[in-house]
C-alpha cells in the first residue's frame, strides 16, 4: 500500500477539548485550528478525528454528570456533535479554512462499496483543501458507547482505521499525557517516556493501564491498539500531549515528540 507522504490524520481526545470542570476549552479549539490550518498551508493534507461529543453535549444540556443510560448518552452526543462542529467551524473559519463533517459507523468500514465511496469522498475533500472532521456517529451507534471490546475505543481505533483508509503517512493521537511511559506517570513520578517503539509486543502492552482521564474513555490500551493497527500498514503513529498542539510542527519535521510507534510493512 503506497502512502500519501503529506497526508496526516490527527486525533483529538475529549480531555483536550474540555477543561478540568468539563466545559469546552475554547483556547484548545483555537490552538488546534490554528496549528492544523498552518500545517495545511505548508502543503500537508489534514484529516481531524475528534472525540468529545458526549462530554460537550452533557455540558451544553447542563447535566451535572455524564449520563448513564444509553438513550441519554445518544441524546447528549447528538447535541454535542452539533456544538463541536459549530466550534470547529468558527475557529477554522478564523484561519480561512473550510471544514466538512464525516460521521462513521463500524459497519461503514466493513462494506467494500461504502469503503470505496468513503475513500473517494475523503480524496475529493482533500483535493479541494477542505479539512474533514471525523467522528463516530454516537447518536445512532452504540458500539463505541457500549461494547466492552469495541472496534472504536473513544475514537482511537477510528483514527487508525481512517488513517489506513486514507493511506496517510502519519497518525498523531493527541492525548492528556506526553507519550508512552515505562510505568504510569500519574502514580510514579520517576516514570520515563519511551521515545520510540518499533514492536508492540506483550511487554509493551502490559505497560498500558486502564481508561484515560475521567472525561475521556480511551486509555493507553486503546491508543496502543490503534498504533499497532496503523503501524502494521506502514503508518507512523505518534502519541503526544494535546495541550501542546504546536508539537505538530516538530512532528512533521521528523523531530522527537511524544512516543513514535514506527510503521512497518
């Protein structure tokens, strides 16, 4: 599979888009829009995979806590989806960029005809310098919200599937952590960040803990699964901190930021 050398998929997690009290982090939306617009101006094709629909919807609906029932989660996702796209549209527009929304279900990836149509849609949007914003269709799909070993865990796996579908050269997962560590840095102050991982074997997988931040559901485990899936198709995957999106400048230059999972075909 030949990769598009200048095509990058960037995945943004809930923890990056919301602040510590669960409100939308407008500065974060603005920084992400600014950096991605700038990188597109340098000649790169950008695809953004975004989480956060349920969290942003919960906030918009003024619910005190994240809803527990499926129907309320899906309602919150439907409201949040609208709000998130509104924010992205506003901030990308400030940098003279047009965005497009693409909502996906797991089934869309399993049907060959749908897959081909999707690839053509992505290619057409990118040819027109439009930035596709991708999310799992939470308001109708229960797989991400509910299933235990889901295909798309908080959109980490979705971002890997999109990177493969679009034959991107790089997948960058913006998380609430600076990279992959030899132990949990939240529990061990002397934990060391691993700069490069060539093989995601059992030893590496055993270092990944449970879920991530209290606002996002995708922990390091789902990020490792995503990195493994993308790397197997030759796509370099980088996990780094979403609070510093300017790190993307260093990443496109090939610098050492976060943890690189080297793509191998």
